C-alpha cells in the first residue's frame, strides 16, 4: 500500500472529539450550533445549515440556485452518481 497522506491529529482535536462523545450528542448538538453560528459570523450574516456530507452540501447549493435535473450540463462524470440521482428525483 502506498500512503498518500498522513493525518495530523492534535491533542486539541482529541479533546474536542472526547467532549462531543461525553455530551451524548453525536449530531445536532451544541458543537453543530456553534459551527453554524461561526459560519454565519465569518460570512457576515445570512443563515447556515450543517450537513452530513459533501454530496448533501452540493445538493442544497444547487437547489438554492434553482438548478435541477434539466439544468445539468457539462462533464457529468465529475458529478457523483448520488448527487445526480438526488437532483433528478427531487
């Protein structure tokens, strides 16, 4: 196996993960709310919604822009199958 990258996990990262595990909230907890507030603040207003994957983020971005199944163009090989399927069926 050829290693392609080595993750850098700090003690601060481990402490943050431990804090979430101790909270009992693996999703929709205070850390998610803090991330959303930080994003809104950093981008000077608006709204934010944390999602569970890049595919979900792209889906919401395309929907927000009004892009649907009939608008897909270009190199579809660069889009994930699940994203194309989500756009086509919503």
